């Protein structure tokens, strides 16, 4: 009983599908009223909108499997969604799709402190994992800026990073095993509770696959011991180059800070005007935040060395904080950078690209030049230690054509990153936003190889179609096609 | 022009194949004399032998691709082989196969110290990577015991570990990108020079795939800064349990040593009788080796804490070494453990299993009991920090039926590991030795999912057939079929 995935908006054929889904998740587990569906029209990348045909809210692996099986049987495209905070449109619905939302899958299924692992459902909020184990002296390392609202399932899909990923690695380094529902509705276990598992590393393959291979319903995470001591240093510089050189020198000296972030003057001013930390000197061309962790003696020794390196590179003032309260104060501005951008500009677009760390100064200069050429102001805030840039392009969506121009500028920045030996994404994923740039990074056979793998799990392309991989359409066309897609999907 | 992969031994049909291969790699690049092929009949797991039809020695990616293409066109099975030091029969030839040996692919293609990465050909010896960069203050972390003879290509295939993998992770954590030749002869690039790459993590998928997905011809490795200070501690205990408890306590205290190894009394005596280090007390029930690295202050502080923990657990004597010479002396016995086993017994079989670290004492007792039940002495040496056991079963191959009994005992040990929540392999791979145990660890659908992925790359099963995955034959049958397979393959 297969029929076209693009069901007619008012098609009566939806009726048995809804009935079947309600049998699985209950009547309150299926959302289909237009006004209730509004919430689900976009993820953190708000420029694109698409209403799903309906939303399903399962609670268990079995309910997810049954839901996916129904989609498979009726050949309906489906998209998995966690907290909807993604920044590349990975959880953006596609036309007439079933959106499987994990908001009711928020259980911690097991905590094994001795072996330092926890098993969680995908809907659990990133920060809750740390909260659940911090009393016993543990924490979960990957910490996206959105960690108080983003879900672990979404982190797995996008292989999310965060400020502490310099030292501890991104999500994939912290996932030991997964229970998956693959697009035919089967339940598959990959990996396990140990890092050493024989056979193909399908866990690693799945993490970062952006919902195109299936949906994770149980996630085994590694947790780490809370370090004995933490120290945050804030140094301010009169040039971005000096801040960048300090980063290179710190890494070259053999120190691996827990995190190392740079903000430029424009960003500093935006942040200070918004959250008024009082710590970020508004006349500085750049500030460098360095977090050191480990044993007290180690942190003390590294603090001395980092201070010395920053001074040698002309740092004006260096503030440091050991206690939690002061540390949070120093971090506050960095954590509020995106919000601050929203405060000084009607709209902003966060780009996410990676470059070799050694090319920081050169690339930042080129990015600012690109901004000038295109007539847009760009604020720069980035994970300097791993060369992961987050240029914030400020614009006004009310100006016709602005978004298209911003998207083009964002693309130019990405191409620059790739040309400099870098990558299209550090931690936000490709989603529907950057898939058209994949051919800049991978040749045809490399992309084809990925598609072969996709087809193994997702042969009918029902799971998150149109994401991650380039579609035949060019970028401009894709953007035009996607913008303002407010086609109402009225059921009955 | 396809014909049966199992060509007749004297089949004239080999002639055009040899001619084609010689055109690719030169006359001296194809080995086909019976006496010259002897070297290639087994890998480090010497219990199984199988002569290949011929050996090909390519020098470049293009030569590998052309060789694989010829195998594909003639539907001949092929096996990739590095230095042949593997311990699970991963590089064991299959009947009438072409063995592609990477011994002539030993170039370091690029060294980028600033970005801490090197690109190497697969035939390069593990230790050479560190030698190439140590002058500049860097090293390559994964260090199998065989590191002075094993190749990086083999390390990639088996996802090799080593004593330093407790802190730094196994091979997969140090491979950034690969140039691959897949079984249809295509050249594919996966990953890159940065850890953050969008799309599916095919690099991670390939590492540890044991030659069943293709052959890596260029490998981009991450190198690390040599730590400022290194200290090795050797503590001896009057019970294995006390040594195991010390390991648990050290990890629980938040210290992650670079390495943490335990040897039991039998192993200690074997080692002292063989290499006479003078450091391993022969009456101790267990010795614990702990390597600490980092800043001098950090190492000093951790040394104090480790010493205290060992004392609390009843350590008799604790020796420490800071300088290279003394450190090597303390390590010498551990590094010579396998050789020592060979010295006190005509033959030995190294098993490789993983258990949750917290179950060390319990499992070791059970392993020794299994040995007693089966009438074989087992020496225990293991990466205690990550629960990776290496029981050495001592036996005499001259006694008829001994190997079969040892293989059965080895299997019992593996099943025990899995039953205790562990894994079939920590670092030696599955190969042809343990593939029959895969169903103990994975259910049918999990294994089927891996097979789907295998088929994407290797649809005709020409690349390393019969490895990694269970064949329909039972273990006993497989073993009998494989032992003493000295069927001469005479060409012409």
C-alpha cells in the first residue's frame, strides 16, 4: 500500500495514517492542528520555514520503531527533531513529512559511575546529564552554547561541539553505543558500553549523520571526572593577530586548555552593551578566554605559562578566576555572544567553518574584507584552539533581498575556509543550509561513497531527505525555493 | 571475462593475470615462487597457515588501484598485508588469493608540525612516525608491543592499541583522513587533515574494518607534543586483587595515567627468567606498572597520589623512574612478556578480550580456574586501565590435539569476557581467529547491518573474504579446516 510521499494537503489518505500513529503513541502523541504545528516549522536556523504534516511524540524505542514503520509502509518522509536548537536546518521539516519529536523521551535509563557511563533517551537536555552526575564528581564534556536547552539526540545527530571540545573532543568522542531505529523500522544496537568493540564502528558512522540513517533512541555516554581545579584567564589585546598568535604559542608549548575562545572588538562591544559583564574592555581589538583544568599544581603551572605567552604577545591586561562565580562571570560574555548579536541587529546569521589554527589571523582579515565588500558587518567569535570560526553576519530581514545576500556572503566565507585547507562545519552540521557546498569539499566519488552508505540504511530516502547531501539544485535556487515556504498543510 | 575465484592451482588462466600485474608493479613486484611465498603464509597468529597464489608489492596508490582492479576484473579474492605481525589472522591469505603487501610503501609523504599531522604510506613502521618527529618534540601515541616492526596500515586495519591507549585512545583516535582503494579499484578520499569534517565519518568506519572494505594507501595521522615529564612507577603486590583495586582507585581518583599494566606471578617469573630486568620481584603475586606524563608538577603530584593509593592497597615496594634509561628498564619486562612466554613454553596463544575494569579480580580468578579445568597454564599480562586482558595460554603444538584444546579454552575466555559485559577484542582484531564468536556479542540484525555496510564497499566479497564476520561453519570446523593447510599452489 505505497503511495506518493507528497500526499495532497487535504488528502483523505492521511486519515488511516493518523489513526495508526495514534494507536502507537496515543491521541495526545499526535499533533496535527495548524496552530500547534507552528512551533515545529523551523529549528535554530530561523531563515527557513516548513510546516510538517504532523508531529509525533513517542516515549519509547518501540513507539519510535512503530512510527518509523508506519512511515516506511506508507512511504512518508520523516524528520527527527530534538529540542530544535540546531543551526543548520538539520531538523527542518520537509514538505508533508511526519516530524518525530523526542521531547517525551527524557529519561536517564542508567547511571554507572564506576565505569563512567550513563544511558539516556535522546530527548534529555545536554546539561541534565552533568546535573545528574555532578554530585558524584562527574560531568559530561561536550557543551554547546545551547547546552541548557539542546537535546543529546540532536547533539548526536549533528556531532555537536562546544567550548570544551578543544581538549575533550566533540560528541562522537563521548558516545559509546546507540540503540537505533533505522528507516525500515528495525531496532539495531551499535557499539556498546565499552570503547573497544569489534566489527565496524557504526556508532561513529551514525554520530553526525544528521538524521539521514535513522534515529537514536538510547544513547550510552561516557562521563568524565570533574577536574580538581579550573582556572579561567581573560586577556585583552590590541590586535586580533596578537590574540591568534597567543593561541598558536599556547598550543605549541604543549598546553591543551579545556577551552580557548577569541572575540573581536565588534563582538566585545555588542556583548558589553547587552550583558554588561564589566570584564570585557570595550576598546580592546580582541579578547582571549583560556580555561585551564586539571590538578591544582598543573593549573597553577599552566596559568603562569599562559600568562607569560599572552604578555609576550602584547596582552594589555590579564584577569584570572579560580572560583566558580568569577569564572562564570568571565564566561558570561562569550556565552551571550549570539544573544548579543541579536540585540544589536534585527537579525544575524551564524556561520560555522573550520580553518587550520595557524591561519587564524589571515582568514579573519579576509572574512572582514568579504563583509566590507558585501556591505555587511561581521562580528567574530570563535573556538580559537581548534580553528572553529563562528562569524556572525548582522542583517535586517525586513530589507528585501538581504537574506539572499547574507547567504551568499556566508557561502563565500565557507569557500574561503575550504580554500585555506579547512572545513564546511565544525560543530553545527550541514543540514539543509550548507549541503550545496559539499561539492566544494568532496569530489563526486567521495560524495557517492557517502550516498552508498546512506542507501544501506535509508534506501527510500525517507529519513530526513534533502539534508546533508547536495541536491541537484544550485544553492541560490535551493534558497529561493525554501524561503518563506508557508504552504499551509490543512488536514481535513 | 569473469571466472571462478578459486582458480585451479596449475591453471593456465593465471598467466594473463600475472602478466597484467607485472605490467603494473614490474616483474620484481610480483612474487610467485613457492619458496618465496613461504614468508607470507601466516601473520603473527602462526597456528593457521595458507599460501597465497601470489604476492604483489605495489609502491603507489595508483599501483594498488590497478592491482585491485585486476583482481576485480578477474574476480580473484585479495588480502592486504602490512608487516604481518597481526595476532588474529587478519592478514592470513585465503586460498588462491592475491596478497597485496605494502612493504614497499614506506614513505612519509608530509610532515606538518604546526598543525600536528603527518601523512604516511601504509607500509611505514609504527615507530618510524615518532622517530621522524621526535626531534621537533612530537610523537605518535598508539604503541602496540610490536611497534618496532608493525606497520601503520596494519594498525589502521586492526584499530591497534598499546600501553599508551588508556590516556590517548586507540588508532582510530589518531587517524584524521585516508586515501583508500576500494574493491572495484576506485580511489576514494575519506576524512581530511582536520578532525572536524562534515558528512559521514567514513574514516572511523574504515579504521578497524580489517581489510574488508578496501586498502588504505595514504594515512593522515595526528601527532602529539612530547610531554614535559614522564615517570614510571612499579609497585608489587601479594595479590592480584590488590593490584586490580589500585587500578580502580587510581582511575576513581581522577588520574588518567598514560599507561597502567598488570602482570601476574607466573608472567613475572617468566619475564625475569628470560630478560632478567632485576626489577620484578619473582615472589610477588602481581606487579603494577603505572606511567604518568604531563607537566613536571603534575607528574610529581600524581606520583605522590599513585604511591599513596598503592600503599593503601598493600603494595610491598614501589620503585619509580624519571629518566629514560631507568624507565625503559622498568618497561623492559612488560614489553618482553610475549617473548618470555615463548621462552618458557614451546608455544603460546595470546588471547585479547575486554572486561569492565571494575571486574578485573573476579574475571582473572575465573580465567585461571578455566585454565586449571582445561589443564593449561595461563600467564596474565594486561592493560589494566582499560580492562583489556591478554591471557597467554601456554601449550605444546607437538602434542596432537593441543591446539584445538587451546582454541576451545581461548573461546571460553572470550565468552567469559562477553558475559561479564565486555568485548571480544581490545586491540588485536577479529580476523579469522575470532569471527566465529561474533554472534556471542552481536545479534543477527546487528551483524546483518555490518554486512550491508560491507557490501557497499565490497559487494563481491573479494577483499579479505572470511574475515571479521562469522562464516556458516562452526568454530571447531573452521579451525580444523584451517589448520595445516599446506596445499601447494604451483603456478605453471
